[in-house]
DNA sequence: GCACAATTTGAACAACTGGTAGAAACATAC
DNA sequence: GTATGTTTCTACCAGTTGTTCAAATTGTGC
């Protein structure tokens, strides 16, 4: 009955067990490092399937040490959400506030969102995947802020429809959701080593969506090619 | 003092563990019912965070009974993947095989994919989320079939570019990924009780994307509504 | 060297995990 | 009724989970 101490409890997942007996140096942990490593593992294996042992192992530390820097497992997840939100919200709000024409606003919003999705892709994947594991008032706050973020896109589209640069036959909310899906999905397949930079991808997405929303292609939307 | 309060950090955990001693009637299980219930729970809480007890509980049965119908937990996941693939692959292949013009092919492909994403949304969410939990040759098979599926969209777009109905300035693979992201994302927000049917949404998506890809100013306007 | 705070360890814990075995309940045919 | 095969239940196993905590280790100023 007396449980035999699991001496060799290595991180039993996919990673091979190589006890860092060589470098006996203790590792300097930090909240940032923990959150970054956790985002990576959560994105790869899911929150529920990632253990604190896994996270500690990837940092070369032990599970107990994590608790000096974080409150609990859900706390790590909270930090990932805050990281994504602080990187996303303010730049978009500024774009929306500017008085550029709607189509240019939309291009810039797409570029911004694609940039976040590309550069923070593990955290981004976690963001849109693991909210069921958040609890309490924080969970509600996230839902609210996400809605506000989405509504910026919707408003830009509505603005363009009112100004006559976007077709009014498509519901702005559906268009915004479609556009966001397009961008968010990128965190599933984008690799910085691929043939296109995220700026190029954003430009293609913008061309795709804006051309489709434009009612009058007569002026010169496809061949204009000059910065306003 | 080992007064460690086992806090319920789980947010969306179902009701507390109350063995259904009230209704002692036994439940008729089936592989289909198990897979359906599991898809629902996996979509909501993730594969790793869903226990066999959870699945059994939602079916009003016990864990042991599941094993008469399924081999193990991963086997359930395999069935979910097969369900999505069998619903997706053949209709799309037929659309691609047809000799309709490329823009109509694309409209139909979008309608098909949106239909699958809308009607099988829990399974769809699982499909694009839990492949790390598949192992062995089946995992590789899924990756391969997914690639084939995506390539259909890419080919339709290339076809349209060659025929001059789609702009050649956008990389076909990127356009296909963007389009698929748009459709796949729908399983995250679509509710059949919403203001639009999935057919209407598919029509809007088609209008968005095809208009954007079209080089000529006059796309045929009212064109929607495809069967099945 | 010493004192004192910051940090990490390693073991312990209770709860829960996927999976198994055998007994029990059921259905159907005779 | 008995016999037989199908389906579900209960109880259990061995291992893993998140979390706590005293003790050990490290860093820093003197």
C-alpha cells in the first residue's frame, strides 16, 4: 500500500527522458519563461493533456518550483490570454480610431491581426481553443473583450458599406467572422520559414476580401497599386 | 494538517458526481451514441480533459460498459475523424470532377464545406484540434487525406485562374487556406438558431471570396442556392 | 566568515485517469 | 421453466494529476 516513490518519473510524454544530471546547475525560472513554455505545450498537446511536469521538464526544472512563480495551472492559462489581448487590442483600436478610408482601415486591421496570429501563433492557438478551462469572472471578461475586438472589424466593414466602398449585400457580422476565421486559421498552418512573409499573406487576404466586398470595380482597384 | 481543499478549478465541469441512482433503468449503448456524445464533450472540453467517466455519465451508463462497444479512448477519436472524412470527401471530389465553370465549382465547394462544418460542428472542432492525440499509421493517414481535401480547393482556384475568371495575383494555396479558414472557423460560432441558415452563410462567403478573386468588373450577381 | 531573504528541491497527498475482470442483469429461443 | 449469448454493472489496479510544504540550496550584503 505504501506507495513506492516514483523515482524515475520522467516527463513521460513524447520527449525522451534525459535527466539533466550533467549540468547540475539550477535553472532560473521566471513567470515569463513558464508562460512561454506552457503556451508552446498547450498549443501542441492541449491544456488538459499537458501536465505541470511537462512544463517543468521543458524548462529543466521541477514541478514544485513552478509554484513559486505562478498560483496554479489555470493561472498560467490566464497569463497566456492576457499576453494575446495586450498585443492585440490597442493597435486595432488605434486603427479603428484613425480617419483613414474604410478600405484602408480594413487592410491595416488585417495586417495587424495576421501579424499577431503569425508572431504569437502558439499563444494564439491556445487563445481560441482553451477558454473552457478558464473559470470565474476572468472567463467572462475574456469573452467580453473578444467580442469587442471582433466588433471593431464589423464596424469597419459597416463604415465601408455606408461610404459605398463595400457591398451592402453581405451582412457585416458574417463578413467579419469570415475574415477573422481566415486570419485566425493562419496560426494552424503558418510557418515563418514558408515562402511568404506574414505581410505578404496579409496583403493577399486583403486583396481577396476587399475586392470581393467592393461594389464598383470600375475605378481601378486591381491596378491602382499606389499608396493613396 | 492535510487540509488541502480540493478546489474545483474546473470551469465547465458538469454537475457534481451524482450517480444516477434515481433512474435505475439501464441504458442502451451503441458505438454511434458513444461517438456522438464523445464528440460533444471533446469539442467542449478537449480530448485530454474529457474522461471516459464523463462520456459514460452523459450517456447514463458506466465506464465499463463503454468497452463493450469501443476498443479504447483513442478508438473513439478515430471514429470521429472517420465520420468527418466520410461526410466530406466524396461530395467534394464529385464537385471537383464535374465540368462546371470554376467559379461555380468554388461556390458549390464552399456550400458543401460550410454545410459539413455547420451540421457536424462538434466533430468538426475535434477534427481540427485533436490530431496530436492520434497515433500510429492512422495519424499519418489523416494528415494525408486532409491534404488531399485541401488540394481540391487549391486546384479549383488554379483552374479558375487558368480560365481567367480568378485573379492570378493571389497564390492559389494561400487563397485556399484563407477560404478554408473562413469556413472552418464557422464551427466556432455558428448556431442553427441564428439569423442565417448555413446556405445563406455559404452564399455570402462565396460572394465575398469570388468577387475578390474576379478580375472582371461584372460578376453574375444573384447566384445562390445549391442542393444538398 | 555570518545572517537573512529569495529560490528550488523532493517527497508526500488525495483525487482522478484509462483499462480490466468477473459477477450480474437482460433478452431471446426453446 | 432452462439454456445461451449479449450487454451493463461493480470493484479494483497501477499510474498520473495538481497542489502543498518543510527542508535544502543559492544569492547578497556585511
